């Protein structure tokens, strides 16, 4: 289930896993900090620096109801980009 988190006036989609961990949509984080870094570049950077446990891919529906693979990152991964 997705929920919205507001960060400096920007909406960031979040999801909670079975263990109660909150995951943040990487594309939304990058948009909120006004970077030109792509989602793929950011995902690679996180995986190389912190390992694959900081990144998950969640299928979420787009405006037409089609499932789209969307990259979400852990709280630590989120902090890496916003700090």
C-alpha cells in the first residue's frame, strides 16, 4: 500500500514492507532535491556504496492501471540523497 510523505512541499510515495520498514520512491526523492541524476544512476550509486539491501523494486499501477516497476529505497538511502 502506498502512502504520501510531504518533504519541502513535494510529495514522496512511500511503501511499508512486511517487517514494518518504510521505503521511499527514489524518483520522487530525486525530484524533490532538484537533481539531474537519473533513477538508474542513483540506484547504481546506492547499490555500489551500500549494497542491494537498500533498494527494492515495487510494481505500482500507473494512471492507466498498468503495473510499473518502481525503485524504492530505504530510510538510509533516502538520507544519503537528501543530506
